[in-house]
């Protein structure tokens, strides 16, 4: 298909073919990282700004490196020490930076909908790198990419997303993307950490029985307990959570052959899953990080190309030269 969107704000708004377009292009970009010169000229002369209002390691560095692999110029912004601390609004901050000749903003913000607001007020591309508890589309895409690469398919798989669903933008993006590609998704965790009514607005199953989920699923995607969002208040103790809902070696003896373990990071080791599993043969956690680079290269290439008035995605030769 031909990609025409200048922004990536969430997977809820994308169609099946648009998701596949990103995944297929990411597969072609993954080869770039194995070259002696790890660059293509696809975004030469373009400027990409990381506009992060929340702490980040993996996502911010992955986007910065992805832009550099595409030969774009990059700039990073953090709210501490900026005019935001003096009372400047989000829109004014972004518009002032855009006036310097920016082509794309990669935005992370604690407020759900912040990237959508910027997309309405800016001329350049806006890519959502996580907004509140709403979505984290590129994390969802890299997870889906990793599942497809490892398992050979998406359709027909049963994928469990375990843990703090209430506060997780990753869970929502995964569910939107996976169900559109034909997977069955089950949210599993303590009842207080699964929002009421989520089954009605998303095509997902709900379970509170980790052992049943381990036995019946092809993919186990563990979520971090978000203590900074007071998630620890929703269960009596960390020890109890680990015993009832955490993955460990004994529990994984029930798993299907070929079952894989995922985690978006950072990991609370010994809580969501034990170190032996995080570093074990069923884990694809580091592969997720590797694939995130290719996925973000694809997203930047498609969105910035579309924002320049070009329909992109059908012919990928520009992204594969040199």
C-alpha cells in the first residue's frame, strides 16, 4: 500500500494494511544495522527533534539513533531547565522549535492526547513516543514485529499481556495492533490493575489466572509495575504480586513448546519475572530492543516522507540505497 499519513499518533487509528506497511518496511531497514556503514540517505537534510517530557532511555535513544541511521539531523529536548519550567505552554514550546526548521517531533508526555494536540497546531510530523496511559505505538509495533519474526506469523496466535494493564500504554497499543492482524489477546493481572469496561471497548479476553494463561498462550508479554503511577497501591505487597502473578521457572514448566517471553522494559527483576527467565532461551527481550531501531526508522521514513507531500511506502528503493 501507499502511506499518506504525516503523523503516527496511535495504532487504534491504523488499518491492517497500514500496520503491515510499517512492519514490512522495518524488515528491510533491519539489514542496515548489519552493514559496515550503518546509514542510508533517506532523510538527509531533515531535522528530527525528540521532545520528551518524561524520563526515557530505550525509546529516546532508539529514536535518536534511528534518525541518524536515516542521515537526519537530530536534537533532543527535555523539559527540565527549559522555558516550560518558566510557564511556557506545550504548544508555544513546540512551535518555537518548529520555527527553526524542524521536520518531525517525537513526543513523549505524561498527558494522554498531548501528541494529538501538537499534531493539530504544527506543520511538521508528530510521532507519539508514549502519552500518559493512552498509547505507545512504536513499542506496540516493535513487539508485533518481534512476534512475527520469531513465530513466523501473527494470525491465530494467543498473546498474553501480563501485569499492570491499568497504567500501560504499551498494553493498549499491543492489543489494537495484534487484534487487527488476527491474534487473540488476553489481559491478565490483579483485578484492580485491569480497568473496568476495557473488554467492551477492545477485542480482548480478561483473565486473573496466570497459570491458565501460561499453559494456553504462545506469547507472554510481561509489563512493568509502574510504581511511579502508584500501581503498588493496587495489591498488598510486591512479594504477593510476584508469587501470584510473576513469571518464574516453575510456572514456565507449564508453557507451550516455542512459547516466548517479552518485556518492554525496564524490568523489575524478581517481580514481573525472574532473572533466569529474563536472560533465558525463551526471552526475546533484547531482540525487541534491536527491532525497535528498525521499526522507528520505518516510522520516521514514512511520516516525514508523507509530511513532505509525497506518498511513500510502495517503492522502498529510496530507503535502501547506499
